[in-house]
């Protein structure tokens, strides 16, 4: 189900391809797993559904674990003939990566911060240097040491106190995104006894260096539901509740403005937001509501001088507009437009500097970055010339600077970190992603943007990349990826691991289907709720277009999606199974009706504005009409690899487990079906960078084996 954009960025890398394989003489001996059937009636709105695999939703049941292990054993046995190839792919992918790598340093509050990796190690090392990059390195965290003894490890939300002495951080050693919050004293290099469990991980210091605000989760649903205040050295049992979000369709968070003047509590749902503010110098005072929540009003706030800048969809600004209001009068009636709404431009975000306002926009699907001087003396766009690319503002924590840091990449160009002087308009490439091995050359690959025509006449964009020697041909294998939910846009990006497909003759394409926001907010509105099926038919129509234009054929066409994109895969294989030779459905959200009727499952109530509330018969009937699990039929399906994570809090493991069990019942299906469950991780898969690459290698071998490409 839902993921943050960051989560989504990591998840997209881990998903770059997944695995299945054909039969061999050696692998024919193992028996296909069969889950026992215990019929359970599920009744709603006088409609009865029979779920014969409902019993799989108990992870404490030894029979459930036994079944998942049988599926894993089946997968491992049937793909045994590809294991050497998988290892070769892993070594090939690993060889392109600079193992002893480091991030571009950024300066914050007198220190330069750097994240680096060392050769042969899975996890990052976080360091800083005082004032100068020539100063002695100070170790913050060596995650390789901290991860010892854990099969899964994730450290996140590093938050340094204003006096630079303390650092709050969060740990997850299971993969369920339930973090424990800790504090380290950097002056003594010791972890303090302060600890809070079951957090989101994020935290924010007040300016007094002793008050820490954090977000607590509901232990059952994992909803971010309350903001607490912790005093340094106190027992967490004594922490004070600051705000509780009682509407279970909302989540909450807390942060500090870039100006460092205000603490901010955010309440958010799919369609509505609300903020509360408090001077960071007076953390024991009460927060003040910025603008009371109004259903359908989405806004975000940035502080500058004696004013707030508000990005919102107020007054019908579907693609958002920018307004300004004073610190004292923050309600919507006081907002004055700075950048008006535009029908053809999506206003995605702003970065505020002392002398500049930087605006991130999207027009015709492409990113634009506009720079305005506050004094009105200059206004211009950064120039981007590629047909399809991704550009975005990056780490810009320094307020009083003329340097804008942004990132740029395309499907043929490795990602770059660029410092742009907004006064002189000179740019400095601080780092371009290195592709080791000596074989990669940008000019060996070509990318293009195509437009498919959907069944309702809408033009759907497709970003595509291939090796220049790979022909458009019915014999050419092509992998089509999409997500298509939550307004999350899958921009065209560069991938070193993807080269292992491109160099073996695959074409890789991203379908920018409705449900994302590639072509503005309406693009999202037309792919959600009672228009959700547009997401599925758009993907199918993109596939038909690629086949019609001679890029591939159904015999060599493959599809991939994960999480909500896994729902897409499930719907597509029910609706148009003959268009694909193989499909990868990673941690797929496929049991839509049952999940959305269970408000005890993490994320369900917060999803009603995305999928609809099935307690309403209109939404129930519509969901049931496309829910992959409810629409499995006795037909021939593509070869499929389905993945799951036992500790997944986003999509519970039993959804893919039940789905494959029901797919196996279809007598007309003769394809290969595999379920691969990571028994030690959650939604994002393995935590180490090399373990993640191993997953990708196994997934690529699925596709390449179906094409009989094993070199």
C-alpha cells in the first residue's frame, strides 16, 4: 500500500527487476506447493465472497510458516539451474559500483556532513568535519558495526541538536518500520539511556537543546497518531503528549522550519492537511493551528522573514499555487497569491534562501526549476535540453547562500549532483555517478519519449531506453514498469544494474499512467477511486502500443510493478494475460476488498481517499470488480514471480501468499508461478546494499531465463 516518496525512491531501485524461470530436467522432481483450503465466508452488502486461503493471515501459525518455506523451497529448486548465472549477474552489477564511495559534503550549522561506504561493506558510515573539509573526521555512526548480529538493519532520521552536541537517531532491526528512537552524546561518544519504542523514526529538537519532539505509532495499525515531547534524561514513560490525531484517516509528523524559528506539527490525509506552529525557543508553550483542516484543502508551509509561504490547492488551484501570509495572521482568508494557479503547470515545491526563491515545477511531464530573486531583479529557469530526464532540488539546508544544489539524470545519463551559483549562473558538477568496469558509454544508449493512445483517447507518455544496437523488432524483449497510485510520479532515472538487461538486448520502458502526477494533478484524479481502472487500461494500452510500433511482441513482452504497482500487475494479468510472457509482482497489494474492510491492518483507514471505503456499497462493488485476488479466473496466465516480506507493514505477506495459492488452482494455467518470501525483511526487501543487489540479480535472471539468455 502507500509509501513515502523516499521509500518509493529506495523501493524503485530494489525492484529494478524480479525473478522466475523455466523448468529443467533436474527441477521437475519437486512437487508444486498446495495450500490447504478452509472456506471462509466474507459477507458485506448482502454479497458473500468465499476465501479458501484466509487462514494464511496468521504469521504465528506454524502451518503458515511451513507453507511459506515450501514456496521458497519450490522457487529455489525450480530456479537452481540459474544460480550460477544469478551469481554472475550479481558480480557484474557489483563491479559497476564504486564500493568505496561517499556523498557530496554539505554544510549545516558549522559542520560538513558526509556519508561514505567502504569496500566490501553493506552499510553507510556517517561522519562530519567542523568548519573545514580539511578538519579531522568525526564519526557519527558506523552502521556496519551496529548491524552486526542483525539480519535486517536500518538507521534513519539523523537529527543533530542546535548546539551540535547531541544527535537523535532511529533504528529498525526487523523491517516493519517500527523504529526505536535513541540519543547519542557526540562529546563523549556514548549512547544515552533515553529511548522511545514504536516511533516513526523522525524527531525534532527545540532550540533549547534538551527538548525533543517525536511521533508515536499506533501499535496495531502502525498509524502515526501522536506527537510527544521528551526531556533529555527523563524516562520515556514520563513524556508529555503534545497532540493526538484522533481521526484515523490522518497521520501526523513534526519538524522544524528551515529558518529554525518554528516547530511544526503536520496532520495529513490523502486529500486534506493541517499544520500547527510553535516558536522553537518556547517548546513548553502550546502549538497554534495555522489553518484549520478543511476537507479537500491541501497545503504546506515555509517560513521566511516575518511571513509564511503557502503552497496549496485553495480556491480550485488543482495544480497548486503559492501564497504569502504574515506570521500573525495565518488563516486562509489572509493568504495573498504570489504565483497564481496555472492549468498547464504543476507547482511541486519551493526552496527558500535569504536572497532567492527556488520553484520546482512540472510542465508536460518534465521537471522545471525556476529561480527568482526576492528583490525582483532577476528571474529565470535552469536550462535542460534532453527529451526525457529527471531534475530536482537536493540538499539545501543552508539558508544564507547563493548556491543551489540540485540533481540531474536521465535514462542514459548517470545521476549528477550540481552546485549552481544563483548570482553568477555558473554550475559546478560536484559529482557524477561513476559506472566502473570500463564498458559503459553514454553514447551507446538511446532514450526517447513515446505517446500511446488509451482506450478513451487520452495520450499516455512512455519513457524508454535501449542499447543503440538493440533493434525495434518483434523478437526484442521489452520490460515495461509502472506504479500509478498516490500521485507518485515515476520519473525517468538512470540505473547501473539495469545495464545488465540493456546490454543483453532488453528494452526498458516506464509507462507514466494515470494515478501518478506526471501530467499534473488531474492525471492523478483520473486514476483513483471510481476511476482506478484507468490505471490498468492505460498500462495495457501502452503495452499494445509498444507491440504495434514494433518494439517487441507479446511473446517477448514483460511487465513489472511493486506494492500498489503490484496491484497494477494483478489487475493487468487478469484483464490481458496474453500480452505478457512474464510478470514480476513485488510485494503486491492484491486482496483489495478484504484489506480495505479490515481497519485493524496498518494503513487501511488512511487509504480511503485513494481507493474508496468499501463500507460504502458503491466503492465495494467497484473494488471487487478489479481486485486481483477476487478476479482470478481459469485462464492461462503469464509466467510470474511474486515476492513478499514476512514483516511487511505496508502490504501484509498473506496477500501475495493467498494470491499465488489461488492462481495455482486454475487448471488452464500452465505457466511457471513462484512465490519468494523474504522471511527476515519487510516492504523494501533486504537492507544491505549488496543483499539488495543479490535480489535484483535473482530477479533479472527470471527475465533472462525466459528469454534463454544466460550469459
